[in-house]
C-alpha cells in the first residue's frame, strides 16, 4: 500500500512521538491523509511526561491523538512471559516483542471504536517490528489493512534515513528531540529498554556504551547485598518484601531494587532476526530478570523430570513465537494453556540476595506443591529412603544396557 492509495482517508498510526513518528505524521498529512495518532502508555521510563507525546504529534499535523493507558496490560503480559520463561535465544526477555502485541491489541479496539480500517506503523523493513505489527493486526482483525511508510516507494524516495528525516523536521520546524549526534536508539517500556543501532552496530563498541535508564552497571552498585523476597500464588506475584502487589507494582518495586544492584543491566546479545539478518542489541530488564530468576527457583521445586521435559520446549517455542509476532496464534494459545496448568503448582515464597549484578538463592518457604524433601534427599540415615531398594532398581536398568552390549551396539 502506498500513500496515493490513502489520500482522503483516515489512518490510525502507532506513534511514539520520536523522529520517525513526527516525520511520518507530517509527511502523510501533506499528502492529504488524515492521521489519527495512537500512543500506548507502557510506563516508558524515558518519558518524563507521556502527555508531551500528544502535544508533539498534534504539532506535527495529527488530527487527533489517542493516549491509551496499557501499563497494567503490559505488566500482566510480562508476568505471563516470566511464567513461561520465554527468553529469546537464551537471554533476551522479549520486552519489545511483548510491547508490540499489547499495543496492537489496544489499537485494534481503538480502530473499531473510531470506524477506521487502516492501521499504520513506522517500523523499518529490516526489523522484527514490522512483522509483529502486521501479523498481530491481521490475526486479531483481518479486515484491517496495514500501511508501512518504510515500504512505500514515495516515502523511501524522500527519506533515505535518519539524517534526511532530521533535515525535513528542521525545515518544517517540527518539535523533535532527536539529534544527529545521538549514538544509538532506544525502545522503552516498563518491562525493559532495548538499545540498538548507531554506534552499537559496531561490535567494537562495548555494551557499557549505553547510558542505563533503569539502574546502574554492576560496578556502580552498592558494595553490600540486599535480600529480596517475593510470594507467588498460582504463578502470580502477590507480595514483594512484605508489600502487597499487583503485576504493575511488582514490576515497579523489582525494577527499582534490581536496577540499583546492576541486575539485568547492559545485557549484550547478537540475535537472529526473523527477517534473516543478525542484529546486535544491549538490553535492560532488571525486574524481569529478578522476578524471572525467583520463578525459576520455584519451578525447580515443583516440576518433576517429565514436567520439565514438557515445559522447556514450550518455553523455547513461546520465546520464538513472541519474538516473531505470533503471540495470538493457535500454537501460542495452546502453549499458554499448558503453562497455565503448571502455574497452578507455582505457589511459594522465594528469597534471593542481590549483589553487583548477581542474583543468588537465599531461601524458599511455604511451597505446598514442592517435590523436594529433606528426608529423602539427605545423605544421612534419616527418612524412608532405603539404599538397598536401589539394588532392584539398578537390576532392572541393567537388563537394557547389557542387551546393548551383547548386541554389538556399544561402540568404544
């Protein structure tokens, strides 16, 4: 879809108030398109006043601005991801991928309310966000058409990149905060920050190049540990350090505590994007890292080996699904149901110690579904485990391994 197809129509654009949003909104307006801006309040730590976005976008030509409060929604989605341990390629908590699905779901409701059938976004053609926006939109409402300026020939002729957009905004006196000297870009929400592009594209640039927005680097953290305690009930955090919490306050508290100890700050990764290229990012997700580690310790107590064998591929599947934009599809919905079943066992209190970027186990209490027993695990002569019972157990196992040997299947 190109801009000439939209002349005289309304388009609801997902906007952040940044350089791309300002440029695209003004450019579309100049081509006869009525732009309705949609911004989600996701608890962005880099926004001092979310209302500023409304004023910037109206100044850039938006006919109307919708500012949707989705902080509770993204926090609940973050808990859902922690429950599934869905970390992409082993380390990234999928904070941007989570946000895109939350935004699209909120935006679909707004599109229906205003009778608009075209949704737009400013994601580039080489990234993951274009996939997330488009697939999620069309899964939730296939009647909605998706417009992406970075796939519009006319827009590409006008703007080769960041420099041309800054020049355009300066010529038209648009209220941008971007500068030519900005060393990298940041995508922010309450779950975490994603830093990429600019100087970070060079692998000679250390992860310490970023200016942390959710805490400090470990070497800047206090030289004394702090104990953090969280109570989970059926997979949901209900108290942190004896303070009753909902998902949002759980993240507010855990972000503050983990951030000041350098936990989850400055994670470097080179990941496989869905479009087939590798990209480098530096991430911050202190609360996700803290609550996720505590949840890991709880799952260790309640999952047996067969449940663990089921859970781990589900976790890997969901991590990839979220990263690639398939939060709402059949495979993800089935996987979420399996995680929900496991959540019913995830009740307990976990304490950890935080010290200069590290999280270590401190204590576990009141875990009603735990499979761990000090009596059966003890090497001392206590409990009801009889060492002599292992004779029959190993005799049965030995039948199979002896058959492997006598049949010539064991290679040495």
